C-alpha cells in the first residue's frame, strides 16, 4: 500500500471511529427513554422471539449485537448455553445489567463492544443475532464480514432489519436532517433486496426470509443465513 493510500485509510478509520462515538453518545442520551418505550408490534415481536428460540439449543454459544437495554437477550438467553449481548452504548448496557441483576440468568452476560472489536478476539459463536441493528452500522459490508468471522463453520446469522429504502420517502428525506441536529443516529438506506445481496456477498447462504409483522408490512425482513 502506498503512503497516500495508507494515509487515506487512516483518515477513514478515524472518521468511522468518530461517527461511532457520536452514535454511542446519542444512544447514551436516549437510553432511559428507550428502556421505557413500548414495542410497536407486540405480536410480531413474540413471533420473532419464538422463531429465534427454535433455532437455538442448550449448547449454543450466542452473540447478540445491538442488544439495547437487553429485553430480547433476557428472553432468549435461557435457550442457549452461553449468551453474550453487546451494544456500543454504555448507557444501554448499564440499564441491561440492572435488569439482569433483578432477573439473573447464569448463561447471560452484557458488554459494551462493537462488532469489529469482537471479531478481533478469539471467541467464536454458533449464532450471531442482530435485531434492528444492521441499518445502524456505518460499514454494512465490513460488519457482515466481521459477523462471518465470528461464526463457527455453518453458524447462523439471524437478523431483523428495518429497510429504510423500502419505507415512505419522507422518512428517507427526514433522517439526514434529524441526524444533523442530533435527533437521530446514522441510518443506512437500503432496500430488502439490496440487504440480501450484501449478506450473500459476505459468504452467507440465506435459508429463510420472513415477515413477522402483524400490523401490515413494516419493511423489516427476518433473515436466517448460514455461514458457508
């Protein structure tokens, strides 16, 4: 790599770090409100939990990325042998740990971490979960490759992702303005078809694509993919 290319890569890495730090601060600020917000589609959420639970087993080593305040982790951890739930926001993880202290689950641990940091470690998982997560990452391709690295052979990546590109155009127009004034985090704009292409390009085989919405189509495909 030339010195110019190395310098450009270093600048991009620093910009990405700064953007991630900005997003972490946003979620820290909103963590208390997020913890008390209601699930928009409770029946759809239960469908997602049930489907995911059926894909896990008592010996599975599970990683959840973007766990928020831990609601899903607390519901699913009992179905796994070991369950690590992570988020970039220390504020979210602090609330998750408070919930965990009130309802201890031996297999469950919470940690503040990014996918890139976890991929550099030795731990490998039988399943990686990312619910309402992929649209929030800055480098979708890089994150999917990091997830691929963290999985054991033929391990499962299970996600449910808002595809902003398929939503009302007004939402797509409003997001950059909201982010500029600190009212929203980064949100990637892609369609469900594009998301599938990204997952396929990261060397996954998509086993299932489902809609779990019970209130119309909320443009959040539930995808089960297996590491090739």
